[in-house]
C-alpha cells in the first residue's frame, strides 16, 4: 500500500515537471514580450507626445473644441497625452497577443487570431467616432456663431441639435462598420433622428407661431396696393 502511494506521488510529480518544462519556455517568452511591449510603448508614448506638442497638436485640438470636450468628459490629459496613451496601449496589446500565442495554451491561438482580426475594424470604428466628434464640434460652433450673428434666440439649441445629430450618426456608422446589430442600429438611428427632427419642428412651430404671424402680417402689408387718391369736389 505505501508503495502504491509513493508511486502515485512520484508519477504526479513527474507529470507536473513535464508540464512545467513544456510551459516554462512559453511563459518566459510571454514575460519578455510583455516587458518589451511596455518598454516600446513608453518610448513611443513619450516621443509621440513631444512630437505632437512640437507641431502644435494641442493648439489645433483646442481650436476645434476637442480639448474642451475632453475636459467636460472628465479627461484631464491634454490631447497629445491621450494620443500617446492610445499608442502605448496599442503597442502593448500587440505584444501581449504575441506573448499569449507563444504560451501555446489550448484555445489561445484562436483567441489571439480573433483579436488580431477584430483590431482593424475596431480601429476604423474609432477613427469614425473621432472624425464624427471633430465634425460635431466644428459644425456646432459654426452654427452657434452664425445663429448668434443672425440674432436668433434659439442659437444654442440649434448648435446642440446639430452636435448630437452628428454624434448619433457617427455612433450608428461605427456600430454598423463593426457589424454589431446592423439592422437594429439603423432602425434605432432612424427612429431617434426622425423623432429629434419632429420634436425640433414642433418646438419651432409652437414657439415661433407669433413670429410667423408677425412675418406674414408684414409681408401682406408690404404687398398690399397703396390706397388710391379720391377726387373730392372743392
């Protein structure tokens, strides 16, 4: 009986040693790749941040309203810092996926391949969101300035409606590009955008009926023929 227990323990130790011997090289490669990813990510982050500041990236983002939007959303970093942070995580995730591949765990290769296949459309969707955000800020500021110069009382409302309409369109386009509920996203966007336009039309119609009546009254008064002179007996 003690011999059986000893043989069982010895067999288990041998199997554990064999498994460790098979996994340890992959784990070593994983640690090396993670360290290399962190090192290259930090170097890229620092170089990209300094280069962006040198070329006036922060000033351009401040002019386009991106920096103000970042501050309103709770991000205290400068736009160049956000750009450097994104570059760091992109490089780190690339090396981490390569390290997981090196470990050769069951199912790890397919998961890494799926991640790498999903990265290009994800990057394109992020670009769509960033472009939509920039366009929304630029368009809302343009409409706000034009409406204020035209002395429209609804200037801020018009700017907000334009801003969120572009944001909703960008989000719907990004989700459609990722293939996440394509039909549902399109239907939801159509309903939301249509409801927004209808609410805006009703608000302008109900709130501006007095202005419309005044404009029509002035137009009719301007187009009415002048009164004819009547001859009276002296």
